[in-house]
C-alpha cells in the first residue's frame, strides 16, 4: 500500500518540479504517477524486503504523446524503489531515448526537484575496449595472428591499417582523455576496427586478467552497481536474464524494471532467444581452428597436459567436421522446393510447417549436437588449464602467454556453444499446448557452393519472458505511446506473456487531434494488391501532397517501392527529397531541419525505422504520407509458423496477428505528425483498403481521433468529410 509519507514525497517532488520549471499541471501526467505508485506498492514483502506475493506487480500504461511519461515514471518509480531498498533498471529500446534520459531528463529532474538519487549508464561488455587485447594487437603476437586466422577475412591485419589508431587509443587512455567506451571515441569506428580490441562473449578472463584493476568495463560496472537507477536497453536486460539474472545487472528480485518503448519488448524477446548456424562457414571454421591448435601446441608445448588437450580438441574438431560434411545432403535436399526469401531472389528458404522437422533431421541434428558437445568440452578443459596458469603464474606456461591465448579459445568455445543451441533446437520436439518454435532453412549461392543456414526462433516471447523476467522480478512497469492494438491490450498481453493480475491503463494525449490533424484516405485508385499501379498512383499524387517551404515525411513498408517511387518522381521533386538509403538517420534529420530552417521544401523518404524515435515538431513535419497498411512480410518464417499455430487452434491468424500488428504500426507512424500541442498537419494513408475491407474500419478507429476525409484518385477532386 502507498504510505502517506511516500505519497507526500512524490507530490512534493512533482510540485517543486512544476514550480521551478514554470510548467502547467498535466492531468494525464499526474494520473500516470498515481497509477504507477499505487500498483508498485501493492507488493507484499517479508522483513528482508523480499517479495512474498506469488506474482510481481506489473503496471502497463499507454501514455499518449504529450503526457510527459519519462518524468512521470521517474517521479513515481524511484521514490518507491528507494523506500523498498530496490534498484531501478530503466530499459529503452533505442539509443536516442537512452541518451535523452541520461543527458537531459534525469539531470533536469535532479536540478529542478528535491529528489536525490544516483544513476549510471549500463552497456554490454562489447562496448568497452579490452586492455589486454589492445596490448596484444600493438605488439603482434602469435595469439593475435591466430585470432586473425579464426576470423578469416573478417578482420584486417591491424599491423597494416590500424596500428596508429590503436596507439592513439592507448595514448588517450594514458592521458585520461578516454575511458574505453566505443560510443565516446572521437571518430566513428567500423566493426572490424573495434573487434580487434573489444571482448566478445567467452573471451574475458575476469579477475584473472592482469589488467583487471584498470579494466574499462569493470570500472564502469562498479559505478553501475552503486547507482540507484541504472539506464540500460532491452537487449542488455534480456542478455542478463538469459544468463540467470544478476550477472551483468543487479539480481531481478532486487529490481523494479521500467521498460520504456515497451512495444518493442516482445520482438526483442523473440530475437534474443533465436539461434542460427551457417553450415559451409562452420566447416571452414572447423578447418581453421585445427591450424590454431597447431600454433598453440608450438608455443605452449612445455605443458604436457595442455598439449594432450589440444590434440584431443583437434581430433574432436576433425570428427565434428566429418559428421557435418556427411550430413549436408540431408539439408541440401530441401533447396529444391525452397521459396524466394528476398526481393533480389538470391536467397531462398524452406519453412517447416508449424516448426515440425522430420525424424531424419532430428536424428541427424542430434548426431551433430553430440560432436559439438564433445568439442565444447575439450575447449572448456583448455580454458580451465589456461585459467590455472593465469591464477598461479608458477607453471610451465607464464601468465602473459596464457592470457594471450585465453580469448582465442574463448572465441571457439562461444561459437561451439552457439552451435549446440541451434542443433539442440533441431533435434527436439516442441511440447504440445505451447507455442512452437519456428524452424527454417535458407539457401544462398556463393560461387560454386550453396551456403545453408539453419535457423530456429520462438514465435512469441511469452514463455521466455515469463520464465526469465515476470516470475523473478520484484516489480515492473511497461510504458509507451503505443501499446494497444485495435483499442485493447490483448495483443500485447498475448505476445509478452503478462499475467492476469497485470494492471492495464490507457491515458489519452492532451492534444486536440480532431481540430489540429486531418486524416486523408483514398476511396479508390490506391490498391496495394496491384503493386505497379499502386506505386504509379503514389508517384502521380505526391506533388499534390508535398507542403511547399515545409517538411513532409513519406513512409514506405518496402524498400523496393520506396526506390521505385524515388525513380518515378520528377527531377524537381527529387532535389527536394532526402532518402533513408543515402544518409544515416542522424544526418537525414540534420539535413532536413536545415532545409526547413532556410524556408525550403524538404521531403524525407523512409522505412519502418523512421516511424518512431524521430521528433520533427512544427514546420519540420506538416504532412505524414504513409504508402500502405504496414502488414508483415507474408513469407517471414516466424510469422508464418505463428499463423499456422493460431489457425490450428481454430482462430484466424490474419485477424489475430496481422491486423493488430498493422494497427500498432500505423499508430506509431501517425504519431510523427503532432509533436506539440500547437502543431497542425495532415496524415495521408494511400491505401483504399482502410475504407473497403472488413478490417479497415477497426484500424481507422484505433488511430487518434483525427478529422477524416476521403478522396478518389486526385486531391483536386472535392473531399468528403466523415
């Protein structure tokens, strides 16, 4: 229960913030604060502050644009967490929001309210430089050469191109001008440059490392552990939970989680628990690691035990390769009936109905699984022996040499573990009554050979989120401007596995959508089922839609159509258009704003990633033009398998999945128009199905209450207001 003292603290902080910043009280914001505080304090705890309630309190709030949800959840969650002795883990889905929270929202709140709390940014290990690898790459050792050999052509030899860069990094660390964070380096680093000095999964030796006391990652982690509020991202939270929780971030039972942009969480959960393996690449890798074993034997030959383990690992790799090579025809056979998987047609795929593979594939996968398990076990024994040398520094192998080779074996071990996960997924049958795993094969011709990729993925994240998150956390808040689909939370509840006692609240935006926003939909002339005619219709109508001397945003569901429209428009309009294919998101927005500031017409052509996370108020975006209803790609293996499972339950997958998902995406896209209470503008959705298909009315009604008008094929014809 929310105590009077805690209630007073929250109210006082809010009043002080409003007064110091000369803000107006927002009814929706105050309602959100109250709902969160009341929900999170409903948890029963024991004398040590541990949750007694069988289920954690979970609060789900859809807060419309203009509510000020970030301030609302900070004002409510942090005092509750402090009163209960818990940590706050604030997870965003995008870097833009993460930076806004860290650099603007929290400092602003601390400056203008009476709140006192510490905060820290949490990033994965791979975002930080490894001092040992930096040292290794600068002095060019045999272990570094082996690392390059493992990556093959993925890494350039740092002794040629990047030696100066790495020396510059070392100098910056020594001069205390840089703390080893990739995102804070003065120039943009490509993946090859960064991989040479960053630690990937399995490579870090932790406190055994000679550079542990100065480690960039562990220094950052120590600061994080002391903070009241940890700002992370969805991926990092899911990574920590999959490891059992409390490995990277504080233990779930000690955390109140805030998931901002929570509509991303179900999809993040799916991708995080997915697995794949490329067979030809794996054969090449198994060949490559045997040469690494030989190099290690030469340098570490003083220790008979490690030499013996290296020989056994080599034998295991050879046997694994032989079994995998022998099994290729079992998977290659499915290429004959595979369907095109992408627009260019160079990738085909075969999706197994409801994720069910044949007994032959399960048997073959199990045989390969056993070989990879044996290889992983051999690699593990080598790493344990190397750890002994790093800890004792008294054996036949000196500590520095063991430390140099540890990440090399770590790469192998991580890859073997990933292979085990994928082969296990193909060697088992799913339990009845639960959503299945999607399983599919992809084929791509590379020269004279075909690369075969095996992939497995859950079709919904519900079970994984229940097992790893909802069952263990102390409490959680999920919030976003778009969490409902077709007016209900049912779609989110199903996808995210939220329990029956979850609190769901929808708090409307303070914006005057009807008077400030116009929604235009064509009654005919724009049928996406005829893609060529639909594209031509867009080309013809665009000049009438573009606002002169202002900004417009044109959103497409497919890159192919975006490129076709760009080619079809006049040269005059092309000069006013900025395409997402030509610029980074940040540069795209900068160029667009600069044009509008100069009184010029500017049009952005973009894809799904521009439907959220960009803020273009006022004249920067007076018209949002959406090419069509953003239905999912019909041949996506995960969506296809989910649809088959839903159909098998006697339900309609189009109504249960496709329509609600498209509804959420359209709401997100339309949310780019009105960014402040003073903004006005138009949304045009060039898809007649919204008016003449059975599902169209439900999608339109789920959008904010804009003033609705229709047109035929040309905007020059009289509009009809609805």
